[in-house]
C-alpha cells in the first residue's frame, strides 16, 4: 500500500505543519488493517497539478508495483471533483484499492464503491454545468455583437511545449502520448490527451496573430 502525503507550501515543508499528522493517521489505519505500506510525499506542492510524487505513485499502481493508495483527505489527492473522478476511474479499471480517510471513499468496501459512483455523478454534473454556463455566456456575447474568441484552456507552459515539440518534428500522436504518460492534465481536467486535442492546440497557437 502506498501512503500519500502532500502539503501545499514550502513553509509547511520546512515546519512540518500537516505532514506529521497525515503520516500518523495513515500509519494508524494501515496498522489497523494489517497492511504494509510505504510513504510517497509531495512536500511544498500545490494540488493544481499532478505532482511528481503522485505521478510516480499512479505509475506504480498502473504497472502492478503496488496494490493500493491511501490518503488522509481527498483534497490532498485531487484538485477537483473531475480530477478525483479520473483517479477513481483508474483505480476501478486497473483494479487497485483507494482509501480516503476523511470520507466514505474506500474501494475495498461496497459502501466505498457507492461513494465513488456518487463522485463520478457529481463530476459529470460539474462538466454539464460548466458546458451550460459556457454556452449561455457565448450566446450572450454573440447577442451583444462581441467576438467569442478566447485564450486556450491549456496552460501556457504546456502549450509552449506542444508548439516546441511539434516544430522539432514530433508527431501530434507522440506529443499526446507523452503528456498522457506524464499525467499532465488536459483541457478537460483529465490526464488523457488525444492526438486531435494536440493538433487543435498547435494549429490555434500557430495561427494566432
């Protein structure tokens, strides 16, 4: 079992605020269940991205090097409901255990799996609400005669990487595969990139004035 610990600022890393409490809680639960475990840390890291420690843990789980992940709080693991839903989907599809101590999310139990389904439902609702608000905002702008162009939803550094790699001769598919392997979040908030997404991003950036 991998016991994941994350604190969000360099200050917390230096002082240990929150780190020891998470480790104690995780160790106690693993010992209660008779699980052997090892810590995986992201210290001084925000939850905005899939950080190196979590990325490595997810890789170990996907490749069968570990059989489960335990975390003290859901917000230590995921930055949004959609992000949490993506990790839960991975756990169910790849058949590894996921336990979050601060709620009923425990894929080793029927109740926990029901909780996971509820999170997935809320993630879908969140996506639909965002899409609805976007459509309404675009319609309102159009009614006022305003242009509906917008900045890319892809972070600038990721977009720059796409442009640089493509101009160096890397195919769209290879770029998409690399971003997916590194679990860089796509514009949908999921760590899965499609060749078409990369192509659209590159062509939009290349044609920008």
